[in-house]
C-alpha cells in the first residue's frame, strides 16, 4: 500500500460534532476562510500557538487565512521537512485542484489550494507546480463528502510535472477522506519523495484540541479495475 506522510496545523470538526474539543470554533472559522466556499466570507479570530505572531488575530478574507497558515508552515519548515521525510533541498508545491478547476479556468477561477501554495512559495517554502486539473468540473465538495478516488482519477488531466530534483508536497486546503490526494498522487506516478501539507485534518472520531499539530499518513491502494473503489486510510 502506498503511504504518504502529512502535516496539518490542526483539526477540523464540523459544526455540531459531539467530540469537538477545545478551540474547535476558531479552527473551524479558519477552515471556512481557507476553503473559500462562501460568497461573503465570515471573519474569524484565531490565536494558534504555532503562529509566529503569538497573539489573537482577526482574519477578514481568504487571502488573510492563506497567509496565516503559510506563516505557521514556513516558520516550522525544519519540523515540516522532518515530518514529511523530505531530504531534497527543493520542493514542488502541487496544489490539489478544487472541483471547479479545469484547464480553461485554472488561472482565473477559485482555487484555494493553489492560493495557499502561492503564499508558501512567497515565504520560500518551495515552488508552485500546478500539475493537475480536472477534465470536467465536478460537484462542489462539502465537509466529509468527497468523490471517490476511482471516479476522480478518471477525470484528471496532467498539465505539468515536478522537476526531477524536487520533493513533491501536495497542498490541500482541508484533508477529509484523502481521495483527492490519492487520485492525484496516482496520476503523477507516485513520486518517490512525496508529502502533504494542509490546514486541517477533518476529525469525527477522536476529541483533540483543534490547535494540536497533526502528523498523519495517507495510505491507499487502487482497485483492480477503473470502476473499483480504492482502499484508502488516513492514520
């Protein structure tokens, strides 16, 4: 089974989840801004202990949220590299395409993971490589709902490749089931040095402080045919 290490700055608990613990609300607000699914963003206040500002900050826009998450990742670059087992000096930041992103609108339409990756690039954490888009736009994703990997895999188009000397870091706004990352990693031929950076790992089984750093592993194994479900685990 293919295993990809991941790094998340916290946990996402959907509204009303019984196991939601300390700081679930501010992390939820951060994720709402990062996923950028609202026509009128709802401002959110957050004081994440890993952020270099170390003070309460009010985030008004998705752009401010991308910068906030990127600040955390960049200031802890050494720890991120260790968690993802990155040994190459150069990093390709491969954004996971939003459901609406196709070849024709990739430069202009809503693409949260690309915008987060651009903030990471601005801070010196790798180079953005928008390698994969959809053939056709798919239905919007909602929390804990994701198209299965075998369907996603058939609707992907490769528009670029990481450089041979780059470690691949998949940038996702929110990791839920892991299907999106698995499908794209498979389409790119399972790069030998790969990891995941995300704002939050969706959680519904265990109570955590939502600010707690989450390191995890995405495991997947494609089904025997194009229409067969894949075995996917997030541990």
